């Protein structure tokens, strides 16, 4: 099970279990993988309710959820406004902006896609996207050059470019599907590019048929492979992994304009500039690689490659009145953007919702948060007139110098946030007045200080970025390759448990054997445990679901806050709800099962005889119940041990990264000359 979020892409389409009492969901990709593994021998079995489907039956598509996902995509991509422009009379400038905005979004995705895929490689999705970009660019050029623009023709060509007959020519359907497809391919390509060896064994294991005697995936192999990938990463260019800095805030507060300043854009019309508008102009997180690395202000040798992310603005007008739900929804968007640092931009006093963003970013997402007050030139100029009684452009140099510190102090006081420094900026490319034009030529406010802080933070976050990517790579492999319902041939354990149920603790012995079999199948043995012990690993905010690694890691006290980071990392499945109790039962069974094997023949006969008073009539029912219960226990154990594996490998990755960093600092890891920076 991949546990990836559902979406409108074919692979992410949600399917639900046909058992109405279950109703759990699978993505289309996981359903197909399971079908491939099963072949013509096994039937589909829900890993949550354990219902075994009839031959050739699989979970059914959840039409209601698919429709909901599509409706959300329509809103996120601003299709409502495009529909209004196409169906009503509009000015050519408004239509041009809408077309140009979509062209820039698609071009942005193509540029990121090209980062991972060779130009010589034919790629159907990219070619289709390039064709649409070309069509949209021609429409914009036509509107710019023609004095008597035939607006209806432009509308028709525009609609045909972004729509498809497959969706009944629903406006923007083709555009949405294409963007979502590129976003998914970029996500997968990043994994392939940064961790090639891990990706190779993932591909091998993913298509390997599962059985008890040839279960190929092994945890130790995964650990050694991810370690080698990390070492190779340290030997390569340091700019292969970029720190991601997200810019967030309400719509029309100047986010995109500030981001263009970060990218050293000379104008908003320059190629590669992010679109700006008083309306919503960002449909999904737009990534922009800054050409020059950020240089640490305290150490010029510390250079960090960064990607700035323009995250869609939160629309105040779409608030449903529930501030917590609005905050959670926007935090979900921030999480999807997957940034290491978040810059909150605001142009007025911070409201409660924005304070909730700060809490969410720092306490839930565990990321750095920087506050920026934009458009300070407007307040500055109005205050200047109030104090001097003259307009800024008409004032003397002495007047400006005399009032500058007073006005700035007042701005900082009005925008102060407890125990935080708020950076003041006015990044406007097109000042609306001569006063503003003159002010911005002479005053950049805190923009340089802000870039210095971003340089420090980006350098500090670089290793955390690598750690996060490696952790996700490991979780992906474990969830898809190890979290399988046929790790063992469970049928023999079902039968054994049923037969054993008529003697005290008899059904526990097959369970003990099945757990040992699962550990053997995964390659969890004394060699692995000794390997883990040497690193003296510690886990915080998580309770081990099994006793397998209790002697290998130190577990700090479990956090009770529901927003604990463990909620974000450890992905439990249906059976994990009772995992806390099951972990204790694990140790009990470990004690009972080995002891029962040492009983004398007379003792075993006596124990069996003691149960015969119950009556042979109910023994069949007991056997059936015990067999089902044993099956549930086996699958539950697979899920719990996978949860533990993800959590245990997490601090191991961190230790490996720290060791590599130290080795590079001490020049004990040779860096090839052609790859050194």
C-alpha cells in the first residue's frame, strides 16, 4: 500500500472496498499492483477488513469522492473565472491575462520536468504540454499585435486548447489533467534522480511475486542501499538537492512580486517571472530555481542552491466561517508544497487565522517560519505627508533623512509580533505614483536583511531536506514492497490456529510462528539488530507497535498532543487502532509459545484433556473463529512492524547524514575533481 494522497490522475483515483461495513479506500495503482502480484492464483483481499473477493472482483471506483476531487481541482485552478470570461463579454486585456497566466504555469511545470528528463527522450506528456503552451502563446501574441482583436475567435481557440472532448468539452479539463500529470511525474522523478539505487531495488521488488519461500525484499538491503545513495549524494555536486523556500499569504498581498525580487527578475514580463495579479494568479505551487546560490552572510564559502515556491494565496472571501477548518485546509496546501522554510507575507495587521498558520508551520509541519510585511511604501508615504505636510517627491533631502527613522520605527511598532522580527519590504515593480517611484529608488527597506536571513536558514535546512527526502524514499519502499497481505502463506497458519484452539493457548502458537516467519521474510534478525544497536538510535513522539526493536532503540516519552510529528510520519493502517494493546500481547505470546514446546507429553495430554469438558459440539465454531482471528493478527502484525521499521530507520538516516557531513568536513570522503564546487 503506497498511502499516497488521492487525486484526479489515473493512478491516484480512489477505489473503495466492496464490503459496505469496511468502505476503506485504495488508489488505482495499488489495486493494479495487487492484481499483478495475485495473477491467476490469488483472489483480491482487503487488507483492512480481510474480506476475500470473488474471482476477478476488485474494489469499486468511488464516484462520489472522484467528483469531489475534481470539483476541488476546478476551484484550485481558477476555472470559474475562465468560464465567466469565455461565456460573457470581456475586455481583451482580461482574456489575455488569463491565457498568459495559464501559459506561465504550464511553462513552469515543463521547466521542472526538463530538470529530470533528457531533452532527447521523447515524452508524450511534455510534448502535449509544449503544444498547448505554443497555442496559448500565439493567442497572447495575436491579442498584443492586432488592433481590432476578434475576441470571439480568441475565446474559441483558447477553450479548445485547454479542454478535451473526453470530458464533454468541460472548460479547462485537459489543462487540469495535464498539469496534475506533470506534477505527479515530477514527484516520482525527484525520487528516481536523488536515490537511483533505492529506486532500482524498489522497481525490482515492486514487481516480484510474493510468497513465503521467495519473498525478496529485505530490510537490511534497503538500509545499505539508501546509505549508499546518501554517500553518492555527498560525493556529487552539493546543488543536486535544493532547499525549498515557500512564499505564502492571502491573495493580492504581494507574494508573487516579492518572489520575483528573490529571483532577481528585472521586470514582471521577463521569461521565468511568476504571474502577478489583484485576482488569484497561482493555481498550484510554482517552483522557480534561483540561478545564483544564496551565500551565507557570515561565511562566503557556504553556498546553498534554492528553489522558491509560489504557493497559491488563501482567499479571504472563500472562508466558510470556521477558522480552524480554513487553517487546516490551507496547512494542507502548505504541506503539499513541501518546503523547508515558509515566508508569510502580509500587508495589514496579522489576524487570528494568520497566527494559526504560524503555529501550524512551526508546531505541526516543524518548519522555519519568517514574517514579511509588504507594501510598506504606502504607509510610509502617507505618514511622510502627515508629518511633513508635503509630498515625498517635493520634499528636501534633509526632510527625508530627518523623518526616515521615525516613520520606520512607527511601521515596526504597528506590525510587531511577540518575540519575532518582521521584515519590511516594498518590492513593487511598477510604483503607482512619482512619490513611490522616488522612494523605492532610494530605499529597499529590509530586503537585503531578509535575503541574508534566508541564506542562513537555507544552509541550515539543507541537511534536513535530504533527511526528509530519504525518509520518504524509505517509507515509499516499505509501504509498497513490505506492506503486503501475502508476506507469508497464511493459510497454513489459519488451519494450525483452528486446530490449536481446542487447547489452552493453542491458537497462540501458530501466531508466534507467523510472527517469526514475518520477521524472517523481512530479514529482521540478530545481525540487523546488532547493526542498529551500534548507532544508539533514539525515537521521540512514537510508541513502538511491536517488541522487535525494543532493545535496539531508545524511545522517548510519547507526546500526547494530537499534532505530534509522529502523526505526520508514521502511517498506520486500519488494524493499528489497537496497536498499543497488541504490542503488549506480543511479549506475552513470546513467553507462552516457547514454553509450550518444552512441555512433556503427559503435560500436553493433561492440558488438552482439561478442555474436553467444554464439549466437542462447539469446537468447530471455536476453530473457525480462531482461524479468522489468527488471519487478522498476522496482517495486523505486518502493518505494525512496517510502522516500526519506518520510525526506526528515520533516526538512522539522520545519523548517517551527520557522519557523512563530518567526513566531508574532514576531507575523509574524496570528492571527484569534476564534481567539486
